[in-house]
């Protein structure tokens, strides 16, 4: 196969610049964040003060280590390092904003303000935000919520059990 051999040996020249289409995607995500200007500023300020996220910014500037020699709290970010990016002083994982530590409790309250159950709250959170352990934090919050506990189904259905009937040999 002459064509396949030729294409496999053709070198692609690296352009070295940022991909304009990717920059448009990144800027559209930051512009379409479903938050007010004051909340945006709050996130920027909290991100500046968050030691964990500041270390991520350092890795963006200097580059990630070749081997997994990052601090334990940064290990979840190392696993998804190729999907992380920074824009306007905020860090994103794909299209989800990474929530600074100080704002996580507030975000949990916003996620759970309608007192939806665990699955719905996780789904709602996964659309917009991320931090390591978000699922566990949502489960803990809902399991401790007195309102959710009060209105939880009180009579859960019993699982179906098979009955073992013995066949009477005279009746067939």
C-alpha cells in the first residue's frame, strides 16, 4: 500500500501557536458560566487564596512532573492533567469549574437547596463543578440532612421472595 506507507512517514510540522478554535471554546466556556459577576469575582478571589489551586497554577506555568511525585492532595488533578486549563484566574476541568476549598460548603448547599436525593444532586453538580471527593461530600450532606430524613419513604418495599411450594403427588 503505497499511500498508507507515504502518509505514515510524512512528518507534520508543529505550528507552535495556540489553536484559535480551542481558544474560542475556552473563552466561550468562561463567558457562559451560569454565575453572576459578583460570584465570578468571589471565585477568583477564593482561587487566589486557595493553596491547592495555586499549586495547580504553578504546574501550569512550569509544567507537570514526569512521574507521579505530586503531593497527595494534587494526585486527583494529576490524573486528569490533560483536561485541566486556566482562564481568567479560574481553573476548569473540561467545562466544569474547579471549586476552591473555601466555597465547597456553599456550593453543596446550593446543590442541595431543593432537597433532591443523592443521584439528582450528583447529576446537578457534575454539570457545572468539580473537586476531588465531590460525590462523597454530597452523600455525606444528604445523609445528614434532617429534612431529607424526615420526608424519606418510611415504608420501603420488601424484596420479592420466591415461595417454595411442594407438589402433592396425588393432585399432580
